[in-house]
C-alpha cells in the first residue's frame, strides 16, 4: 500500500513540489513551532467550543467546524506565510498563460489567494467521511490543471484511531470515472504542529474517531486569483481587521489584482479600499502596461 511521504520543515520547495507531483500529498513535520501553535489554538478554542456539531453525513454529526479564521486569530499569519506552503502554492498554481492584445502576445502569471479557512474538530464517535476531492467546486475535469493547494495543520496529534485524515496517494492522477475505495486510503499520522499538504485533486476524507480524544485540524487552502474563493474572505474578515495584517497577507486574502486584470476596483488594485473610503476617483490603468 502507498504511504504518505514526510519531510522536515527545512526541505526545499523543489523537493516538496517533486513529491506533490508524484503523490499529490506530503506531510511537513514541525511546520509551525509549539509556541505559535499554542497561541493559534488558544485564539480559536473559544470559537470552536461554541460551534455546533454538523448534520449527519458529509459535515459530520460529531464534528465542529469553525470558519473565518483570519477574523479570529492574527496568528494565521505564520501559517499563510509559511515559506514551504506559500512557495509550493506559487509554484504549483501560478502557471503562465498566453494572452493576445492586438498583435502582441503577453505571458501572464496569476496570483494566489486564500480560498478557505476552517478549524475542524472531530470528536469521539465520528464516523469516517466519504473520500472526496476538494476541487470539485471549480468543476475541474481530471486529469487537469491544479486549482487548489491545501494544508491541514495538526492542532493535536493525528493518529489512526482519533480521525487522522485518510489520503489516497497518487489519486490526483486518476480520471473522472475511477472510484475511490476506503481500503486504498492511508491515515496521515503526524504530530501537533505538522501539516498535511495536498492538491485539490487528491482523494481524502476525515477518518473515523474511535478514540476518547478530539482531533483538531486547522485548514487553509490557496487557489488562483482568478477563481472565486470558496469562503468569501471579503465578507468574513472585517475591513478594519484586514488593515492590521501585513500587506502580503492582505494580498493573499484577495486584495490584489490577478494579472492581467481580474478583481479590480474602479479599474485599480482592490487594495485601494483599504487606503481610503473615497476610492471612486481612482485613476484606471492598462493591464498590459503593468506586467
């Protein structure tokens, strides 16, 4: 049976991308330091406790899901800016595309942006989730281009008994007709602070929790800037809080135009809404002069 490769936190982006290309998934050991994990989980715990269990079925009737994490913890910064995660996302998702303007061909490279954030706590008694692909929301046909890269950060140890995410390595290369079988999936066992990184075409699902402890995952995904975000970051993260984040985090939350000209406000960078309440007189610019 295939296994999920594990690498250290100081592994190169090149090496991680090679594994992602081969297996579709990889575990980054010690991705976030214990101190930052304590702060991040501490910020989120009150929100998780007040989150109700989901409905029976895919959401999980013994699973709590807490979203809008950038509105709940500034420590998401260390997660979203992690050099291996962001570097791999930019390598995998930012593929150049040729565009014509008159007789001139321009190669444009999209941005990456946050698609979804969610803390997922699987309680004892939760049955296994159906194996699925996360990129279905974008109506992607397989095999095809990658449109998502996600990391599940372990807020607790992940074990085979407490609901560790089940993954089918290599399934990102399957076509649309092949059906995933539970016996093909392996548990992503890892220590607290490690991360399971995978592309959206990999079949996976939350495992059954047959232990007496909860399993916590903190999920964050990237997609290209020309796609709609799965979770609408503009609505769930108040503008005043967005202003408190570093500029790069603001861009990743969606306050950056994706070349050549997707996501503008008054034909300008969307970040102008963070700079002034009066942005209706912003000067428009040509996308082909800002490559």
